[in-house]
C-alpha cells in the first residue's frame, strides 16, 4: 500500500503496542485476582471483583483512547508519512479502547475460570474469518484507500466486544478449578 503507509504504520504500532502491553498486564493481574477468589470458592466475590475489573478496564481504555487521540495533534506533518500517521493514531485510539476490555475479560477473567477456549475461538474467528479476509478484499480487490484498509484491520477488538460482553454476562466463567 506504499512506503509512506508502511512507515506510518510502524510508528503507530509502537505507540499502540506500548498501551497493549499495559492492557495485557491488567488482564494478567485480573486473572490472578479473580482466580484467587474462585480458587478459594468465593464465587460471588469473584463475580463482584470481575465487575470492578471490567469497569476498570473500560475506564483505562477510554483514558488511553483520549491520550492517543490527543497525541495526534503532536504529529508533525513534515514527516514522511505524517498525513497517514495522524489518522493511524486516531484509528489506534478506538482499537485500544476495545483491546483494554477484551484483555481483561478474555485474557484475565475468563482464563481465571478456565474458559480460555472461548477466547481462542473468539480471537480465531474474528481474525481469520472476518478481519483478514475483509482486509484483503478492501486492499486487493476493492483497492480502497490505505486509511480504509487500516480502519478495517483494526476493527477486530470492537467486533468482539458484543460477543465477549454477552459471554461475560452468562457468568459461565465463575467456577472453582481447584
């Protein structure tokens, strides 16, 4: 899709990956916290902690979304690929909001209750059956602009949110594995 787009994508991914690392850390911490409650057979407490952690992930996602969106103002347009970079950072901001919640629920809470199969299926279907085929169609068949393709390729976390939330609210993840 062009060297300017590739250069901008590299820079945008650095900022996005820094925040993703933080989100993964939150999810891992959430897994430990919920897992301790589940292992102690305090199932109602695990449910309450799960609610708190999910709300925390939503707030963290919104905060990071605002920070990344605000950072787009700092992008210097004289940089090669600067016009792409600003838009890619803006698109990355909504990706981060979804990623924060999904890291906490899929990678943290569900895993603590032994429900990692759901996460694997959810991630696999979203990526391999929806996002990659749609991205290839947009880029190589429809020949859509770079920013449209980038937008589509960053929809995976948002697409998963309703399914993840519905699964979360079923509370099948609340079980003592010990």
